[in-house]
């Protein structure tokens, strides 16, 4: 590992920049709806199996989930892929994980879920009461820790292969869906609304911006007037292409009903492996020059902020090194980068490539290497 050296003057300058620490540090608590499959160097996925409920074409199955709750757990079914079975923990104790992570200093948890899960496989904006109640068990567990909780719809801007507002569900249906979600938590100040996980290959980003605007208006009209809403861009909402790909400028036009952009925060992801996919154990970059510097420059110029809702790496020395550098840079620019959430814990097994799921021996939790050495706020 390369040792970092700083002169006294440089160290003092960094200390001045970092007086206001990152607002959020957290972990994704997955299981209700997400997937992990290899992507090629352009970011495109090389295959499209379903894992934990949702694939990247927005095809989700309400019955193929593995909730990170002891009360619910999951059943191994014939429709689950072998990869799915190997990566999951049946009956993961998400509440105890979050309580442990709070002791590590974390203050935010992102809770992925598929649209289909919340509507019981019906393409509608109306929530299924029973399904929503199950997901809400995880949200309530999160809130009980005192942390902020990110509601993350993990559908890749699609529903069963069709893009929202562009041949798939209408903007009106998506708005109804978000109105119903926001209505439930409109008075909960520690809820963050993550409109959509990782849009990609969007034929028309202007049209997608209109879809995002419809959802923002719906959330605010439901009475959730003060909470953070996360705005996702194209190309897996990667920080490295958020500005150059045009997402930043287009999403900058999205407004609250009162015409302001207050608490409308850009939603960005960035992994540190060779193809930025988050599917390899080793890390090769800190992303500073390629991703964070251009984004920070744009955010500051436009008086906007971003939250890094997915990042991480394998539990190896290279990822400890580069994640440390990335988080140091984010902290030094905490006026515009307000935090990070690592991928992932919850129902992921402890030997998953990017696992942040802590080990449990029946009495004690032990953190993964990246959490222990860099991601935990106690060390970062």
C-alpha cells in the first residue's frame, strides 16, 4: 500500500477544508430488491439474471426476495439463480446489523426495494397493503436506530423491461406510486426519498427529467415538503459521467412546486474497480480526477449537492487505500458532497465480493475489513 505523506502546511489546509464533516455515512441494507451481475468496461451488464428480486431491465419478482429481517427471512425457490442462493443469508438480522453499524458511527441506511414488491407484481401506482407493511418493518427498524433511512426503488428506471415514461408505466402512474409512498412518511423527517436506482441506456434524458419532475411534484404534494429527494441520472447514475453525460444540467431544471431546489440532491454512484461496476474484488482508482473533481466543480458552480448512495470495494488492501483517498476527498468537499453509503450488507453473505455484512458469532459482531479500516466513521 502506498503511504500518504502530507507536509505540515498541506495537513493544516486539509484540516481547514474538513471542519464540517460529511453529513451522512451509511450502508445499504439489501434484500427486498436488488441484483448483482457483471458489467463490461462500458458499464453495460454482460448478463441479466435476477438476484434478490430485480434485474437491470426492471423485471422484478415480488416472490424472489430475501428480506433482511428475522421475522420474514426467505425461502430457497427453484426460480432463484445459483448466484442468488450463494450470495444471500436466509433470515438476516437487518435490525441488529443496523444497531451495530450505529455503534460504528453510521447515521444512514439505504433500503432497496422493487416496485413490483410493493404492488405485488401489479403495474400500478397503488400500494399493496400487505407488501408495504412488510417493507415498512425494515423502515421502522431503521428509524428505531435514530438513523436517516433512504427509500430506494431499485428498478433501473424500468418496469418489466419498459422504461418509465418512455413506453413503460406513465409518468402519472409513477407519480401516483411516489405520492402514495410519500404520504405514509410525510411527517418523518429522517426519511430520504430515492426516486430510482441506476437509470441506464435512457433513449431520451429530457423525457426522463420530466419523469423525475413528476415524481418530485408528487412527493411534495403528498405533504413531504422538507425531506431530501434524490435525483438520479443516466449511465447507472455514475459520478464520473454525471456532468459530462448531461444528467447534471438536465436534472438542475427539476424544481420543487415553489420553484426552489431546496433538498433536491443529486444521486450518484461510483465504484473503484477496473470497470467501475462494483463486481471485482480489487480497487484500482480513487476516482478523484475522473469523477469527483468534475462533479464537485459543477455542484459548487450551481449551488447544488450530491449524495454518493453506492460505493465500495472488496475487503482487500487496495480498496482500503483507494476508498480512504476517495472519502478524504469527499470530506474535504463536504459542502457539496454530503455523504456516502457503502454497498452492501443486509441479506448478502459475508463472502460476497463487496460484502459489508458483519460476521456474527452468536454474541459479537465483527466488521468486514473495508468497514473496520475505512468506511466506519470512527476511522474515516
